[in-house]
C-alpha cells in the first residue's frame, strides 16, 4: 500500500478545523471548556493551526473516570481542544485508514457497525457447520506503542503528521510502551487499524473466506473443524509474534448451537439476547426508573435513555422478555410495550 503524503496542510486548513470544532462540540455546547473555546474561536483555531503545522501540539490533558457497562472500564477523556485536534486529523486521514480495511471489518467505520456485523455473521451461520470465535485479552491495554508507530509510519509519509500520531500514542500507557485510552476518537482508529494487519494475514495468507471482525472480536466459519483448529493456532502465533497480543480462551462450536457475538446469540434465522445482555438490560431499566422516580430524570431524559435499550432488544426474539420486565417495573408506559 502506497504511503499517503501532503496531508498536514489539509488537516490545518481553517475550514477543516471549523468542521472539527463543530463535530467535537456536538452534545457538549453548554460545557464550560467548549464555551471558553468558542468565545474566541477564530483566534483559538489559528493557534491550533500553527501547532499542527509545526507539530508542536499539546497532548495529554486527560480526564479519567470509571464506568461499569457491564464490566469496569476506565475511560480517558481528552480535553476539548484535543478532541478538536482528533477530529481534524481523522477528517482528512479517515480515507487512508479506510483504504486498508477489509470488507468484513465492522467497528468504527461509516456504513458498517454492530448490526451490519450481526447480519453478516447470521449469513455465515446459515452456510457453515462450525464457527471459531476469538477475542484479544485486554486489547486496548495491550496495544504496543512501538509496533503501532511503525504501522502508521508505513501508511503516512508526512513526518510532522506521524510525529503528532506518535505524541498522541505515547501520551498514555497502562504499562511501559503499551495501551491506548478508551474514549478517544484517535484510539478507535488506531485500535481498529492495528488488528487490520491480522485481517490481511487471515484473508490473504490463511485463505479464510468467511471471517468477520468487530474491533477485537473475530469470528471464522468453516465446514472443516480441523481446519479451524489449525487456523486458530496460526493466528495465535501471528498475534503473539507480530503484534504482541494474546487471545482469551477460544470458542469453537457448531453453528447450530448459536454464536455468542456482540451481546446476542446468533442462529441461522434469528437472534436471541445473550444472558449478559438480559442482566444488563434489567439493571439499566431499574436504574433509569429509579432516576425518574427520584426526579433526577425528566420524562424526556428518561425516554432518551430507555429507548436505545428497547431498540437493542428489538433486534432479537425478545418481545416477551421486554414486556415482562417493563410491566414488572413500570406498567404505566404502554408506549414501551408495543415494540
């Protein structure tokens, strides 16, 4: 793949910076740091433009907080000026990252996403007898800085741009020279691109035709169980040697048993909610109803939180489950029971 060059001035272009600001402030326009940034927008963007051209960007002003969704995760949120920088970078560099992706990579890509990945997986479930599901252990925490910087240098020619990427990568670590912060736009691109190297190995070297990846969740299908076992061993060695990653225990099973993937169990003709998704759904519904009762949520805020949860269950055979739980907690919302 030919390296992309002459991108730094496109990134620093005033119009691109304004678009980046608009994207970064969506849903956050009332926050103090956003208001402070926008009060002197032209001047602030001019300073950012000069920083980008020189490569002397300010990186690493992070805010940390913990979520439980469902397992505990530490979110590392960049400051608002850094989020503007991230959008400015990816507005222009998106096509370079996109060009290297295989068709069946579905995370953090326009026109792909969770439900496209589920549809593709369901299609393969119909055609094959066996599936192999692989998952990287502590993926974001395990990404090697030196390897990632080398990969990016092979995609981008501009030394200033590569230097900015390196500063972003090296501004955070979970252990020496390892880890990307969960919650940043650049991390999504970098993490998705890191495993794209493995995608090409699986498709081009191992000749696996039926394969889907959603970030670090990988699924392969075949009618030959032994072929999948041998392929698993080769992928394990490749990830360990080339990307310094390790896999969790794999899941190898017949497709007729259902594939656990992205919160669902996938069969050839339908989806069911996974046990974890059912537990998570119950807990969140109860939490949101409690917030409404205690006055912490308005009715509209409550609906904004609960409707995505209901929409998630609508993709599975879960009507009875959904009605049972909503009726048990708050039966007075018939609009929530009709889906």
